[in-house]
C-alpha cells in the first residue's frame, strides 16, 4: 500500500447535468483516480514503446501530434463501477466507490491511433502469439493506493484492428487534455472499461500476457456470486477474467428518484436519459420505458446528433402514459444496441459491484 500525500479524487456530476449536452464538458466529466493527480510538462514528457517490438520508441508529445495521422473519435468512457449504487441498494452490499449513474462521459478525443504507433515500432511476435498477446499501458508518475504505479492492458488484436479506434489522445473536445483527464496524453479505449484508459501515459509494452498491475489482477473483475468477502476473493482473482468490454446500459435522468413530475393533458409524463451500447456493438437502436414494472413498454425518441456514432452514447426522451389514479410509481428504461443486446431486468451481483446493467430506474416518482 502506498502512503499517498492526498486522497484520490473521485467525483461525478448529477445525471441531470451530465445529460444536458451531447458532448460532456470537461468540468462535468467524472473523475476516477486510485492515486494522486500527475502534473506533467508536455515539453519534456515522453512515451516509451517497448516489449515485443522490432524497435523501441521514445516519443515526445510533439512526435505524437505531428509524426502520425491524427484521428477524431466521439466515444464514451465509463467507469466499470458506474451504477454500483443500484447494485448495492437494490440487490446486496458491494465494495467500492458508491457511484451513481454518472461515472461516464461522452467526449470527442483526438490523437494518433495506437495501431499506427505500434506499426512504427513493429510487432515482434508470430501470428499465433499475437492472437493471445496484450498491449500494456502504464503511468509511473502517479503513485496509487495499492500499487506504486497504475497499469492496464487490452488484447493486442483489439489494438491492431482498423475499426477499433484506440487512440493515444492529446485533446478532449477540441482542447488539450486537462491534468485531471490525463494531460498530456492518455489512452482512449472505445467500448472498453475506463479502467483500461490509462491517464498520464508514459509506457506502452507489447507482451504475451495481461498487465500484472494490481488494478488489472485484483480489481475490475466480475467475481462469481458465491464470493462474498475479500478473503474468499483471493482464491478467485487469478481465475476470473479482467473486465474489458462494457455491457449495454441505460439510465433515467428525468425524473429523479423520489421526485415529482406533472402529468400532462395527454396523460403522459416526460422521461429522459442516456443509453450506451455493448462493447463494439453500437450504436443504440432502441430505448423503451415502462411505468408498470415492465409489463408494457413505450418506445423512446432517440435524439439525433451529427457527431453520434458507433462508440457514442444515445440521449433519449419519451412521453410515457401513466393511468389516472396512479400517484406514485417506479419508472424503468431498457436499451438495445445494433447487435441485439438488451438490458436485463437485473444483472449479476458481484463483490466489486462492476458492470451493473439492470434496467435504468427512477423509484418512487410522485405523479401530480
């Protein structure tokens, strides 16, 4: 355990603030940290590319911005623990930061594709070795609570795909990254848990195995439901896959849980929120809402945006009929993506409370 000089910054906006715009402003983007914030000098910072490569690279920020084609990708980054509060309160107690529904951001990222950087270095692995290899990311400049450095990895095959859009991002929403969000360079991994999108990146390593970092091997895993405490978990960390792809999900932003909403002359109430596709199965193709426990569903309107795409979230709104005489109800939402993945009513409980994607929910809404 590292003795940190400050408490890690972890915060999220209200889901109402979050969904007020298609692109998440920097000041509204959630912060997830396991250690101190790094404050780096872009003029002197370098990213080392090593491991199973033909040539080791030492790339400056200027190199990343001028020596490789620059790409723009609009995508969500989502904490694997997003909506943990629902799992904790609706199913059973879990471990971890008590995230509500706003540990997610939808931003435009700019930088070179990781595959182009790896092509410059050259992959020194055979085709069979590449099929099971990983590309690991590390930040050695920001000590963490459970490890002296932060690291993660994704399958090399994913990184090398033309359509995977994995970036080494130096800009967010048209401006340089801020220190909170990884300045001067971070990894952006569309469709993959935010835990793998390493901030303040200083090393990329091509290797035959996953990252050995604590946060890859002893966190961010969907442990089986029979694992009830940290002691039991020790026997399962090594045999449970690390979270990579995130599941299809949705959240209700309006009305809020326990809030009051007015029934219109049409007998309907206004409901709105966001939805995200599973992995690389986007975009979202359908969102439905219910006011009767899921017995009937009403299709929501998918709000169109010129920058929406495969990796982005989908904002939605609906007019939902609530029968006269019903003064209090629980609202649900469920999303479906292009591959046909649909949210379940409840997802599997797990000790770390990750990847919760049961129906979006606003409980105890009063109707007037």
